[in-house]
C-alpha cells in the first residue's frame, strides 16, 4: 500500500467515525479563531474555550482588543500559560489587523505569518476553516498519528506538513486534520493508544498488537 493509498484509507475510516469534522475551538468571527489558536499553544482547547468566553465577552470587537490594557488581557488569559507573551501578541495582532488589513483576517499564508505570534499551524487553520482552502494543521495529534500510521516521518511540524501535502488530497486535508484531533483524544492517545478499538488498526504500521 502506497502512502497515498494509506492516506485515502485513513480519511475514509475517520470520516465514518467522525462524520462532522469541526474545530474544537469555539468562535464566531475569523479574528476570534485566530486569537484562540494563539492561546492554544501549550494549552488544551477546552481551557482556551473557557478563557475566550470571558475574553470576547469583555472585549467584543477587534477594536476593543486593540485598545485594551495588556495587563487586563494578561489577567484573563493567564490560565492558558505563557500569558504575558500571549496577551501582548493578541493586542499587537489586533492592532495590525486594523492598521494593515482593514480589520479583515488575511487569506494567504504569507500575510498571516506577518501577524505577531502566528505560525504555520495557526495560518493553516485559518486558511482551511475561514477560507475553505487546503490546510495542513500539524499539531501534536496530527504529528503523532500520521507518524504512527507511516504517513510521515519526524516531528518537525513544517516537515510533516510538507510530507502531508504530497499524500493528502487537498480537498480532504483540513477535515482530516480536524478528525485527527478527535481521534487522538479518544483512541490514538499519546501514552496509551487504544489499538483494540482503532478503526485504523489493520493499516497502522506501529500498532501495539
């Protein structure tokens, strides 16, 4: 089985298990997703959703975030960890979105990467979820599971992304990455994968048994 065939098998199996491929982060506006993903670094999506509920309630517009007292943003986002850096970058990103992009989240990788604190993972998620473009979100779940399956090698996010671009159908890429998050939490866990109930058991190259 080639890697492309393996990818198609994984896509089909996970589509059966998770018919709805949805982002785990709660948001209503594109910039809210952008800021939420920045907060999710080294933090669970569940906790980010709690924090952003308060954040976006107190600062309901991009303009209000851009004008916010960084100390108050720090207070709100502190549960997410690395709060001083994250708070500063959230305010700076909001300011840049207004000054350079008219308040609209950019629709290209090149422009998204210019925003403070925004890396390829965040940019890919925005391109996929907001603009419907092919997206390869190489978070910890994606890197771990694709490595176990034999779709990719290594743990460098950028290199894994490049490898996935070669084997995943572009139109399936974003949804596949979303499904990997749910699959990674429920079945293919980091410390103890539940291979006995795994729908990909037969094609996995690193199954426990």
